[in-house]
C-alpha cells in the first residue's frame, strides 16, 4: 500500500511536468497551428533561469575569514550577505522560488521574440518544415546554453525549510515510515495552480474568450475586426512562460543540464498526441495519466512479470492510442485528422 | 526514347562511378583524402540516399531511421562474433535484419500520415533506444556497447582455418583483404555506387513515380484506385535496409556498436544532410553528406590556437576579437554551427543546395535571354 501511494505521488509529480509542457505545446498548436519542437528547449531555459538567478544572487567577494586566527585566511562571501546579513542569506536560500519572478518576464520576452522572429514566417509552410526549423532552433538554444553553463548538470538546492520530507503517511493515518519530499509536493501543487490559472485565464477573461473563439474559427474572428494574430502571439508568450515555470520549479528535482529539454520534448509530444491534438484538458489529463502509468510500471512487482516495461510503457500506450483512437483521448473532431 | 533513357542512365552511372572511385585523387587538394573520412562519406551517403527514397519521394518525415542504423550495427557485430570476421555475412545479415525491423515499424507507423507518422516513428525510436539500454542488455551489452573479443566462437572462421588463439583482436576482412585503409574505402564505395544505382532505378521507375504521386496528392492517388500503403511500406523497408547497410558498414570500420547510435537525434542528422543537399533530388543527399561531414571534420578540429594562426594577418586587437567571436562555433561548438546551418537552410533554401544552384543557373540563363531580347530589340 505504501509503495503504491509513493508511486502514485511520483507519477503525479512526473505527470505534472509532462502536463505543463504539453499544455504549452497544445496552446501553440491549437492557436497558431505550429508544431513547435523547440518547446522542450523553453522548459530547459526556464530551469536555467533559476540557475542564472542563483548565480546572480551569490556574486561573491573575497573577505578575510575571522574564524581562523593563525594566519589570514580568505573566504568567499556573497554581497547579499555582507549587505543584509541574515536576510541576505535567506534570500539566497530561497533562490529557486524567487527566480520565478525573473523567469516570468524573461520567458515572456523569449517567447514573443521567438514567435515574431521565426515562427511567424512558418504559418504557411508544411508541418514537416515547421518541425525541422524548430528542431534546428532547439539545437541552437541547447548549444548556446552548453557554451555558457557547461555540459554537467548543475545541482540546485531547494530552500532549507522544505528540503526534508513530509510525513505523508501520518497525515493519512498510514504508517509513519511513509514520507515524501516536501519539494515534490510543492511542485505538484504549484503545477496544479499554474494549470488552473491558465484555464481560468482562457475561460473567464475576455482575452481568453477571443483566443478560444480564434482556435475554433480563426477566419470568423478576424472578420469581426479582432486582430487574432496579436492575441495568438501573446498566447505563444504565455505558453513559453508556462514551460519556463515548469522548468524553474523542476530544477531542485532534476539538476538542469543542457539536453534536459530534448528528453522532455519527445515525452510531451507523446502526451499531446495521446491527449488529442489541440485539446487542452486532454493534454493535462494525458500528462498525469502517463506519468502515473510510468511510475506504476517501474514497480518491482510489475517489472518482475514484464521486464523493461517501465522504459517503453508510455510509447507503447501512445502507439496503441494513435492506431485505435486517432483523435486521442479528448481530441476535437476536425483537428489534424488524416 | 526508351533506349535513349537507358543510355543516359548508363552515362550517369559511369560518371558517378568515376567520381566516387577517384575521390582520393580529387579530394587531396581539400585535405580530405584520408580513408577514414572518405569511408564516412560513403557510409553516410548510403544512409542519406536511402532516407531520401522515403522522405524525398513520399514526403514522410521519419525520426526513426536511427533504429535501423543501430540494428544494422548490432547485427554486424554479432555476425563478427558468431560467424566470421568476413564482412560479407555481416552486411548481408545487417541489411536483412534491419529490413525486417523496418517492415514491423513501417507497417505500424504508416497507418497514419503527416505529423502523426513523425511522432509514431519518434516513439518507436525512443522505445528501441530505451530497450537497448535496459532489457536487451544481453544482446546489446548496454552502456558499454557491443564489442568483439578474442574468445568469440566465430564458427565459420574456425571451420576453414586454424584460428590462432591468443594474440590481439582480429580485424574485419573480406576474404583476406583487410578492411582498413583504402581497401575499406573502396569496398564501401562499391556499395555506395550500387546503392546509388538502385536509387536511380527507383527514381525512374513507375514505382518511384507512384511515390512522388503520394507526396504531391495522396487523396487524388487514392481516388484513382491505388492503395498507397503497400508502396509506402515498400519505400520504408527499402530505406530502412539502406540504413541497416550503413549501420553494418559502421561496424565494419570499427567493430563496435553502442545504443547512442539509435538516439532519435541521430535521425535528425540524416534529415539535415538530406535537406541541405536537396530533398527528393538524386544527388542532393550525397552533396549534403559531403558538405556536412567535411565541415564537421574541419570545424571540430579547430581550437583557439589554430584560430589565432588563421587570423594572424589581422592586427592584434582585431585578431583577439575575431577569435572570441568565432570560437563558440568551432571545436566543441560544432553542433551550434550545425543547428544554425540547419535553420538557415530550412528558412531560406527549403530545396537545399541543389535548388540554390538551380536558382543561380536560372538567373544566368534569364539574363542571357534578356540580353538576347534586348539585342533583338535594338
């Protein structure tokens, strides 16, 4: 029972990351009709926003270490600590959550620049060409990051207060040994919050209404005198922010390295396809579903009978769904059917 | 008409054979005439020619061809281990086995088209890659990669000759001819010429025409009563077998097979080669392979010292800035250049270098025509 619950939480956690990336992919696809292979790179850029932010916070200076009296020893001390003392240290400790503040404008700008600079020219081209050009862009982004940050994963600590584990078992009246890292729980609730706000934004605001109408019948909305293109550009920025936030918060779970985007990209494409191209609830549902499936498949009890199933289950499910239900779980009629 | 066509085919083949076989001679001014690089040209040439039969003719963008490279390599190494160090069984089994896997993957993936096809092949590529690392470790030797060992059975070798036990690792050979150096290149070159011949035949055949029809309008093709799937599956299998052949030839050059060859990004590389040269053209993919492999060879070898030497004619401060500007693009940063090149080609020249040539040629001929008109007017 304990193991099942742990795996369920693991799965939801993984699924949350998939769902966030897939949500952005679907938004872009549904509005602009562009297949964006560089979306994984945006996730990776988000994680590196956290890295950069932490680097900025910890800009240090060499000072004399007073604790060593035999000789003059030096130690690195961050400016923040010198200026603000303990408050500065706390700020450094909270680098990851605080970097969200930086990630939102940065990712928005990157998204807008990408759409205006490149994607815009590819609306009328074939899907194959869209895939190829964004694939090239993904490689470029990835290599630029590698040039500046190196090839090794960079460990990013979560804030001290939540770096331990939560006693999930005690809350639920199960065994006390059942614990789960706080940060992962926070990640899960954070993603639910982001997903919720994206949906609220699309369902409750006028802007969202126009976007949904544009997804449904772009030409008609254009006839009504609304600049659909402009709204869609903003949606692209929004998708980029969502991917970036997913990356920022994922940094303490998986130390960011330059090719983490590519690893998540394939998975999230599979998620999008399983959920149904162009369906937002489908993308979210499929993300969580596949995440949970993957973690259950990696349980020893399952791999005893089907060795290696945890490695392929997601892809296997995707292949089966694509062949039997071409529209995916919740795909709308008429969106990308052939 | 028909005879003329045949004659022109023969003519093309003759020229092509001469060009390929004399590569060591005419590439020497470029400094690219050593056998290792030439062999790489030829191997990737086969891969790209095969890929072009699928992507170029039918327009189906596959990200799964690295699977067949991997399968070809693993099969070839197993053939070296179990049967003989002779390369013939290795490439035959490698190609056939890759063909079988391609039939399976193609049969399933080709039920869908467009982007769904791409994602299906992507899913298969990830599946095979993950399996090669985990469950199939007895077959693939996991992360270490599959290599030959001195104690391998090599049944056929032991049957026909006394294999000296002990000593170093045996090397690949073709009936006694060692497969390293120029003999290795010529062996690969002959296979490349053969591959090119097959591709030429397919391009000019009714079968090739049907594949092109699928690319331009599959619906119309169906309305005329054709079932397109058998043709697509056949094209997929053929291109998979070409990839398998290329993979087994990689194992011939270096009897080692690792799962990283199967990663889906490796399929991305062949797409790039095909596109850079010119999708759907006969020579384009080869041109793309030559350009990329040659540039890769040069760019990865460059470091800061060579750059300083290269810009030494400039004043010192300009020299330093140039080195700082250029150095991210060379050496380790070769992939950055590759990515940029990829984007530029897709954005500005979707038809590849071949289209570029065509455009320049058109411009010149047009100018001449205009001049003629002008002269006529005067």
